[in-house]
C-alpha cells in the first residue's frame, strides 16, 4: 500500500476547541476554578487539570514528531500523559475525553504499537461515535487486515463527508487507496481514480499546507502518473492486494517513464524535504524517484536516510535492499532484507531478495550459504506457491552451485536444475514480465540437457573403450599363458 498509517503528522492530532462559560459535566456543574475554557469536539467542557495535561502531552508529541526520534519510551510516555488527561476529565465530570484517548492511540502508532493504538481508537469511537478521526483510523486498520478496497474507499468517503472535508488524514489516505485501485470509472468527483486522488491531496493541502503525508502522496501521485503515461505503471496482483515489487527477477528491463511528470515528483519531494528533513517517508519517495531516474547512488542515499530516521520503516529497508542488490552490494542487501524480515517475517519478496543476496556471496564449497539461500527460497514458495520467481532462482542456485564437482556426480543436480527451470516456465506462463527469464530458462534447459547427454555419452564411450582395452589386455595375457605352456620348437641347426 502507498500510505503509511503511522506517519500522520501533527495535523492529525485531535485538538481542543475554545469555549466560553462553564458547566457541562456529568457529575454536576464545574466550579469556576475548574473551568479551562476548552471543550471537546462533542461539546463537553474540559476541566482545567485535564486541559493542562492535554496541552503538555500535545507539546511533547509535536516536539518529538519534529525531531523525528520516537522511542518506545517516548510513545508510551506521551500516550500515558494523554490518558492521564482523559482520567482527570472522567474523574471530574464523568465524561470521556475522546481527543485525549485518540491522541494516545497516535502516540502508540508512532512506534508501531498497533494493538495498543487500535484499542485507543476503538475507545475514542466508543466515547464519541461521530469522532471522524478515530473512524478513519479504524477503517484503515480494517483494510490493512485484509479488508476490501472498494468498501474501505466508500467508508473513507463517508467519513470525509461527515467531517465536512476537514479531515486531512482521511483525505490523504483516501487518495492513496484510490491510487492503489486505479480504476477508470467516472463519478461526480472525477474522471478516474488518479484524478480523484489528486483532488483529495489538494484538499488536504488547502486545509494544512504543512501536512507532510499530503506532500508525500502528491509526490507519489506524480511518480505514478509518470509511470502510467509511459505505460510502465505497476499493476496490482489483485483487488485490494499489495502491489508486486519490481525487479524480483534479475535482468528484467524497465520502461522509461514520462520525464516531465517525474520532474514534478522530484520537485514536490525536494520541497517537502526542505519543510521537514526528518520525515522518513518523503526520503523513501525521493529514493523511488531516483530509481526511475536511474540515479542508483542517489536512491541508496535516500532509502538509507529513511531507514536511519525510522528503523521500523519496512518499505525503506526493502527498497534499500533491492537497489543494493541491483549493483551487487550483496552484503548490504542481506542486512537490509534481514531488517525487513524482523519487522515482517512472512514477506515473500524479503525471503526472495535475501536468498539472492546470500547467493551473491557464495564461495565455492560454501555449503552453509547454499543451504541458507535455499531455505529462504523454500519459504518464499510456501508463502506464495503460484509465484514463479523462487523456481527460477532455485534453478540457478542448483545449476551453478549444487551441481559443482565431478561430472558424473553433477548429473543428478543438473537434471534437477533443468526440471526446476521447466517448473518456472510453466508457472510464468505468458506473463510478459518474465519473458526474458523464460527465454533464458529454455536456453539453460537445452544447455543442461546437452551437457548431461554429453556426460552420459562420454561415460558410455569410456565404458566401451575400457571394455575394449580390458579385452585386449586379457587376450594378451591368455596368449602369453598359452605360449608358456606350449613353447615353439627350437629352430633347426
């Protein structure tokens, strides 16, 4: 998915609204010294102690966000401060404080503590069923757990309408999902999903022109438009599923993208980095743009910066690893794929990528590395049995490393490699993405079959020659023995 739910900026934090007068508590009227002059979005007066605690937590949240250095203790401490404010409100008025509860969820989310974040968003919605920010977060979590793309888009559209188009997080998330779906159906909001996505990003920036996720999504929009105009846009593997990563089969050719749109993507990313150089996702997006520009050193630097800013940024690890792998930085690629697998152990592309990185470091006779690479390929096959890439790479591993040794002992492994290449060809079918690898596989199969036949013919001929020589030798021995028993008569004098 193109959006990162945990990267909403400070604009996504629910704020208090100013109010006049007092009262509004479920436990009776508030005394003048309790009144803060603030109200919740639902109209309940916030007591002074709760408002002060909320503001303290909000300042800490904003400062940590600006520094871009969220630690587990930062997330937990900030969430605890928000929840302490919620408790002050509940104890004094008997009323919930949904903004504080919601912001505690955002604090947990900054560190990827999604179970705790989800619990707080549910609690915020329970406290106020019309709390559109919490509803948007819950819709996104539902989609990330395998929800339906179309229904999630409809839910977000309704939430945005209920929020009177003032929910910037929901607008950006909706744009990301519309770009993911990328259909060409026209409706009242645009001719197609890309047009609707751009409109929603612009709406978000009109509300808050410093909202970094909106800048990031706008840069991604131009990047996708560049790919689409060049006919190289990535296609989803299925509705609501994540897009396949590029370059999973080495040697595949890319399509040159539309340079004008790519320049716009780079410009937006550059402007966003100037606004907030510690926002990790924009560095990741800048890296993607550099890849399309074929500036791979620049891409590595950008992905590396994103990883440094946020060690929990899965996509940045994956992208850094893929580019490193592309120019034979096998050790760096292995480390980055390893970091990604720690975050998401059951990721097909990470197992496939680390297998390639390990294979690139295999020295002759290094059986441990061969076994390790093979183990990751087996894991990838189990995760997505219909994907052809593991078979192609397993065939190479088998042919180039497992089949090394004496010719005769290599034959079974060579035959196995040929069989795996043929499995790959069958699974690849007519998919143009694998056309070159299919051609290469067929050539390798023919070479292997010819080599095996040559070895077998050589073995047969050698056996025949050995038998002929043995027969000659035995005949000579027999002739010698016969001559010894019956020596010829002496010649006449």
